[in-house]
């Protein structure tokens, strides 16, 4: 356990020649070292988490892990896990999760996260919030000085009903931080080339992306304010939830506990 901002454990030589994709794989594989036979595992979503899911299935096939139950955080991860033969369940049947492994879009020095640029924040927050241990896996590009500091968005899942009303309320809430709130649209070509349409989450909701010019300061207060709007389902700030951070970067792999 460390309280410094420096990496706690450096257990590999410098990885400076590796691509970002290779760093994601290294972080994903490292997290699976925390998995033990018999565990219920929250399976994260995204281009980093997919490596952890693949590694778990590999170890199951080799007989090095046994009796794992996976709880997928998205329909995409559900499909990946089914295709790899990982036994699956859900929070209704397994309300306590031993360990979750997932990526993040941003990680601040206190291990607060932004998640949901892949659109899966609600299921991720439900499953990772029910986990005894939550291991976050990132390459070093995700480390930020403050939440919103990468210049990319803080996502908020909203109900479709009058979503522009909710979008406007969110923009107004963070106007001091220069917030621009934008309804997330489907990627071009993903709706058959027709008119632009909002992106829809696994839960049938929309996403409003908050682009912040400045630090919003008190994150717990901001969280409460966001959740006060009835049209908001959940937001992508994961505050105080990560128990361990694994970072793969040019300095090697570091593991830091909160
Ligand atoms: C999906 C997420 C992902 O964990 C997050 O977007 C990081 O993804 P990646 O590892 O592909 O960068 O929150 O909703």
C-alpha cells in the first residue's frame, strides 16, 4: 500500500518500445493475477478490459483457474465472455462480487475515475460498486491532474424523455467550469447512413457528454448536483470506488492501492 503519487511497485523493465495496444494488454493481464479460483468477477468493458476477460478464459482453459463466475458490465462484454466460454451470472443471483476489473477514461491522483466513454457506465457502476475489490487497468495516457482534465468528456446517462432539457440543465450546472454539454450521437455509418440519431445505451438511455474547460473542484458535491436532476440516470464519475490501480507505461507496470 502506498500513499505517494509515485508508482508503488515497478515489476517490469521499461516498456518504452511498446504500442498503446500492447500496454493495454499488459495492464489487463497483470490485473488477472488478482483473480483466484472460486471468485465472482465483474468483467469490465472496453479495449483494455477485453484483455483481462481473454486472459481469464485462457487460465480457465489451462485449468489454472477453476469455478469462476463472471458478471459482465455490458452486452459487448457479455458476448465476448460467452464466446470464450466463461460461466456468467448477474447481480440478482450474485449480489456480492469478489473482484471487478475494468478500464477507465481518466484517473486522477486520488484514484477517482471517469468512465463511460464506451457507454456502459450504469452497469459498470452497479457491478463495480457491489465489488469487494475494484482493480482499474489503464495505460499511462489516462492519468490526469483533475477529473475532466484530458479535454475529453465526463459522460452522464439520461432518460430519452426531453433529453435536451436535461442537457441544458447539466450545461448550466457547470457553466463556471466552461461546460459544453452535448448529446452523444451514434457514430456515422452505425445507423445505416440515415439521419444522425442519439447513441443508445444497453439500458435504452441516451448519454450527455460534459466537456469541461476547468476543474469542477468538489467532486462529491458535483455528483450530488448531477443526480438531483430527475432526467439523470447516473454519471460517469466513479468516486472513491477503485481499490487498486494498474498502470502500464514507459516506466513499466505499476500497482497502486488506494
Ligand atoms: C466503457 C468504459 C471503459 O472502461 C472506458 O471507456 C475505458 O475504455 P478503454 O479501455 O477502451 O479506453 O467506461 O463505458
